[in-house]
């Protein structure tokens, strides 16, 4: 049943059209998404920012049959935000806090659903190996969430690690856990897929069009871009690092930091592939802030092959003009030193290194809410703090429900902006 908020609208696809748009499971998506517009500037809902959260939200809105528009200041998939990097880990034994697990369960179903609809494989189950001190935040958090929600976790003894994952033989294995049902999401492929499916359901998308400002006038939201002015009944803002420009009320709750990601080419790549059961991994090491993590040897959709490695922590804070290229003498060396000590068999040569941005909340938890004073018009999601991508399907559903109904059935009280007051 359509939500009463939307005008009645039916999207009809002939059998031939449906067959023509069906993708084979392993077919790569079009990296240069062709967007379509109806030419009408009046909408039910406008979504600003079509990254992971925005694309999933636009898709959920479009499925309900209304007139919806997504506006992205860059291309669909770009390297000036938080979603770049081709792959993202998906895990449910969430060391950050057990409250996230119900959302992760819903998100996993969402990934399976969009895979079924699009005919593309976006999620790969590879298992995830956790290494750390038994009393450290990583291991304690994983075990707490696993116990609370009956998530299967296997504990490995040192000799079992050497047998099952010989590449990790040099890791200080005070505690090793394996989450067999974890894996990774093809990030860029997922965003493109959500955007394309939103178009199939009737959404419009504008790329390379920056939103300059918005205002509410006579019960309508007026959105002014560098090219056009649009009207809508509601607006949803998922603008990542650029949220503060559109919602200055949140500037004191958000900080933007730069994060380095690196791809290395090991001497024997085949030993690190999914086919050889090499897992995603997370290592917490005493003396280092945050955690280090990585993936199996992958060929991404841009054609670059390698082992992706990164250091998850709240790093250097920047303004939006400060996302410079990586410093090979400082930032790369820091990550390489860790890899040499703990995963030496993986290291041969650096294939590439690049930066993305984390948009951090004060406590590291997401901020999802309706804007105070504009509750009937403005909904937003931000502050995903470097661990949000895996939640994109459920965030899309949550933002859609909040915008259309003023509430959501998902348990997100702990993510409300009111916790900062």
C-alpha cells in the first residue's frame, strides 16, 4: 500500500523492459550513471547528497510512488566524501555498542533485498577475524554484542590461527575471534545500484549541482542550487561532510577528519583471496589508538587489485579545503610500519593510497533526527563517524519513515540529536 503522503502514482514496466533492465549477478554497474529527469521542478521530497545514505533513501522514497529528486554536487560515486574506497566491512558483532545490532540485522536484509532486485552481488561473506587483548575494547565489545544477540562467534587458539589464517602468524594473538557470517560490501557498486534502482522506480537525480541554500515558504521547501530552484513538501539532508553548510545548527556537533586507505600488492596474491578463505580482519594493538583493519585481495571496479588496509581512528581534523593528497613520508609510512610488524607476508609494494573523510559526532554514534523548529519539513542523517556505510539500507528506511510519518519503528532513540542537549 502506498503511503498516504504521496500522490497516487503507478510505475508500469513492460515485461520486455523488466528483462532489459535485469542485470546478471556478476555484471559490473555503469560507473558513469546516466541520470534522468522529468523536467518538473515540483517534488514531494528532495534528498540532498546522494552517497550511500542518500542513494538508499532516494530508493526507499521512490518505491513508495511519489515524486522524488536527489541532488548531488559531485558525480554519483566520487572521492570527496566518506564513501570512497571501493569496499566496506559488514559485521554484526558490533564492538561499538550492542544497540546497533538490531539495525545491522535489518540492514543485512536490506542488502539481500537490493541484490535480489538488481541482480547484482553486493555483499560477500568472507568471515572476519578479530585480534586483540582479551580485556581490550575490541574483544570485549565483540563478545558483548555476540552474547546479547546470539551472533555466532568462534574463539581460536594460537595454533588454530596459524592453521586457519597463516598470514596472521606474526600477530600478537592474546585473543582471536572469528565472526563467520561477516564480510564486505562493494561500496561504489552499491551506491550506483541504489541510484539506478531509484531511477527505475521513477526518481529524478541531478548530478554536479550544488545546493546553495534552502528555506521554508508557505508550507513548501524551496531549494536553491547553482543551476535551478526546486520546490518540495519535504527535504532530507544526507550531505556528509557538507552537512554543516546546509544545517549550521549542527556545526558544533560535527568534526571532519581525514583518513588514509592503502592498497598493497603481496608477493603471493592468491594466498590472500576470497577463494583461499582469507578473511576481512580487525586488529587492536596496545600502544596504538583505534584499530587497524583490512580486506582480502580484491580487484575493485576501477581495475586496481590489492589488499586494502586502513587505520580506523579519529585522525587530523580538517576543513573541507584541507583534503590534500596523502603524504608518502608520513601517513603511508605509519601504516606500513604496522603492517610490517603484524602482517609481514602481505607486504610487497604499495599499489595506491588515497584519502576519505570521516564526519564525526562528539560520541562517535550517528545523528539521525528531524530538524528542531522544522520537524514537518526537514529530516537529516549525519555523524556516521567512519562506521556507517554498512547501515545504508536501514538508514534509507529510517529517514524515509521519519520524513513521511514523523516517526520510525526502528530503535534509534540512542541516535537522536537530543542526547547532546
